[in-house]
C-alpha cells in the first residue's frame, strides 16, 4: 500500500480550476496529525519544487510566490487527506503534483502523483 495516493488531476483550459486530493492510507492518525504537510510539483524536464505547505492543525499555510493568491492548501486530519484547490490555472502550472511531509528530513516514499495539464 502506498504512503500517498494523489488524485484529481486532469486536462484543463487556462483560467480553469482543479482540486487535488492526497490520501495517506499507511499513516496512523496520531502520526499524520503531528506533521506539516505539503504539495510539490515537477514540471516536464525540471526538478520537483515546493508548491504549498500547511501546519498540523491548518493554522499556518505557506505558498510559492508563483501560486500565491491562486492556490489554497487545506487538510482534513480525520480523513488523513490533504487538498490543493487550484484556480486561475496557467500553462506554467502544468506538472505532476505530489504530496509529502513538508520537512525533507521526514520524507516518506513518494506516491504516483497526479498529472495536471493546462492547455487550450
């Protein structure tokens, strides 16, 4: 069973919206609730980059400058699920999107990711 199961990606036109989900089926609730979580993305031919992060209770969020004001990260700890609402999508948002812990020292094995393609 994977540590992370991402879903919700797809093909969308510029200006469109998508909502990504990431479930953590292997992590027990008490552990999930104790970590900052994050979304990452890897555009074609480029390195993986941090998109957004959120503290355990959701009180603090941080975003890459490129997505600030357009993306919203949230989490439902009871469901061990992380979300990323993406609005006003641009072609440069095209990437495979992944979730993991926010601290690189605590990374768990990466999931399959979910592909987001923004194109007309």
